[in-house]
């Protein structure tokens, strides 16, 4: 097993008006293989299915038996997965250090912040609207007018109203009437951008 050197994350943090971290980029190991160096594809696919969450043994076996010299097996492993796979000592496996965008408050600001795809391209929300700024100024956090405390209160109250009225969804904002700055902006239903489905490789 080998591990590539560190890679520059290249995307700025996003924080609320008080400096509370909302989105950041952390290093993560991704697993790939050189099928030509795999000793026993069937056994390895079985072991990896046991150790890695969300993988399919049949798909892994097809990749490990392919004729190429490089296949992705899983992107962004957890530390536990990385340690356990490394312990297999399989010469055909390699780790690459990539970077994963992490949203520290989960679904709380999903529609405000949006999310990025694997290549760190913003696809929705602030991540999309300020994509160029976040990439060009990676060392300067992007500060929003949102206050995460107001956001939490608004989400709780809106969720209660949706439930009580048996609505299919709801939206609400809190605005500073003196400046026009948004302190909270919630839309339900929401989603956890940390659990979005990545495109197949």
C-alpha cells in the first residue's frame, strides 16, 4: 500500500457572522487499485466489502478483475476504514490523499450553503454563487450575515409548524430590519450535504 503526498485543498472556509465554522475542507484518503498487482480478486473483494461501508462486492470484483492499471474502489474513506484496509497488506491497493468538503452543522444550513461535487465545484447555494471567490482566496474565510443561533431557532419553529399543519414543506427567514441582512433562512424539507450521493467513477 502506498499513499500520495498532501494536496492543497484550494477552497476557503465558510463562517457565520460570528466566525462559527459552517463549511471547511479536510484531507481524506481515497482507495484505488492496480488490478494487475492484485493477488486474489475474489478474496480481496470479499474483505473490502466487509471493511468498507456502502460498497458492492460484485462491483468491486469487476473492477479488481479489469485489464486496466488503475481503478477507484472508494473515495473518502473514514479513518477506521483506512486503518483496516491498510492492515490487509494487499500490494495491489493504493491510497491517495484527496480533500472532502465538510459541513459542520449538517442539514441546518443546507439550502443556504449548498454543496460541492467531487472536484470541488460549487453546485448550489453559497458554494455555487461564490465559487470563484472561494477558490481564488482559499486562505480568507467567507463570512455570511447568517447567525447560526438564529438559524437553529428558525429551523426548530418551522419544523414544528410544518408538523402541526401537516404541510409538505415550509420556508422562513429572519432579517435585520435596519440593515437588510439575513440572520436566518430555512427551507424544509432539507438534506444533509455531508451525505450527498457522489457521481459514480
